[in-house]
C-alpha cells in the first residue's frame, strides 16, 4: 500500500502572522521613504537658507557701494561738468576735462554693472520669469529706456542650476543692450517649446562698444547646459541675442512632443 502524503493545513494564526509580517514590512518601507524625503527636504532647506543669507550680504554690500561710491562719483562728475562749462569751448583745459568726464562715465557705468551683479537673486525654477522681469524693470528705471517682456508657450518650472545659468546669461545680454547700443527700446522674449527653451534679447540700437562683452563666457556657460548663444545684428535695425537650451536638460519635467503624447494616449487606450 503506497504511502500517502498529507499536506498539513495552515492554521488561521499562520495567515495572520504572514499578513502582519507583510504589513510590518510595508510600514517600515513607508517610514524609510518618509525619512529619506524629510532628510532631503531639510538639506534643500538648509541650502536655500544659506543662499538667502549670501544674497542678503551681497545686497548689503551693493547698497553700501551705491550709497557711497556711485553717488559720490555722480557728485564729482557734476562738479567737473560745472567747471568745464565755465571754460571756453576751444580751450585745452576744456578738452582735458571732457576726456576725464568720458572716462568717469565709463567707470560709473561699470560700477553700476557690478552692483547689479551683486544683487543677482536666488533664482529657482518657477521664479525665473519674475526674476528676469525684475532685472528688466531695474534697467529700465536706471537708463530710462522702455523694457518689454513676452512669454510664449506654457511656462514650466526649470531646474535650479539651469535657471541660474540662464538668468546670468540674459542679465548680461540685457545690460549690454542698455549700456552699449544706444537703443530706444529693449525686448526680452521667452519661448517655452517642447524640444528647446529659447530666450531672445532684442534691441533697436546700434553697437557703440564693439562686439558684445562677455560673449565667450556666455557661450561657455550655455555649452555646459548643452545650449547655444547666437547673435544677429542687422544694420539700422538693431540686434538679437538668442539663447537656446534643450528642454530635456532645463525643464524639471521634460515635455513630450505632440506625436509622442498622441502615441502614449493611443497605447493607454489600447490597453
């Protein structure tokens, strides 16, 4: 007679034990995930607070420089202008003073540029538009030249490091347009595309200081993001600087092209 194998029946308590073990494992996994998220959030908060402290210190230094150096130089320039106006137009002394005043204007403009650089805000991905609008408004107020900003496409949050690089490039381009082109208007356009995030800085002036200052540094910074910087200058029409950055690099959530979205939707519908 062949022996029969009898499988022992699992008791109800063994099922409860298995269920409790699975539940305990799930709870531990949730706790570990939550702890990792909290640690990451605290680290991000510490970095943000440190950068805010740095920004506050830079703002203090910038305000001090503006209140002392820039305003003092403006006062000296006005005094020299008053002295020059009392001299004959064809006198050598008048020519010397005019030359000194031209140099002083250049130094003053560079000082303003450095102060603007010190006041560079902490730019996060969802605040880039506001930061660029603020720098444009500041330049408009300083140079009394109208500024306009256009936004095309659906704005998307950008990666933090990328947004700071983009801000630095555009800020330099805007300052150049105001300081060195004798423009009567300056325009900034942001185009949020699927494949690329493109920014255009346009002016209707003409170059008065040769090629755009810092162009090589702009291109190096853009190249580190996989992007490009191109400059188009048209006689009697002004110039345009175009910064193009791949969307998959700068967007926090890369966008899908239209046909890819359609394919994904059809795939979901089929399944």
